[in-house]
């Protein structure tokens, strides 16, 4: 699995009301992750945001469909974790 995270701007935010959120921005997407989450949950939150990006969810209308597709399968999350560790560029999480 090759990750394309170049257009994700990841911010770790204290006291965020949700675990993660993603929003389109001028140069890609801003991803906000709750600072208080354990590292493993931060990776899961980043994966969830990444799935929204690669699924082009910002062009869809049905929120139930969007969220059901963004929730991960265990094997896909394992691949994502491995690819994240193998990437040459350090991504904050």
C-alpha cells in the first residue's frame, strides 16, 4: 500500500470535541485529531480521515453511506499502519 498524504495537513488539537475531523482546504484537506487520544487511536483517526479523502466523500450527499464506507476493515488498517511506518516522510500523529 502506498500512501498519498501530501495533501493532508494534520493538526493535533487539545480538547477537540470529536476524535477526528477532516475538512477541505485550499491545498488539500485539514485533518484535526484529538490530542488526548492514545497514539494507536490517533493512527486510527488518521486512517478514518484518509478513507474519506480517497473515497471522494466530499462529493457525496448520503452521510450514512459515507460513514459506513469510511469505517475500516482490520486488514486495511493493518496495511495502513505498516505503510505509515514505512513512509520516508515523517507524518505527525
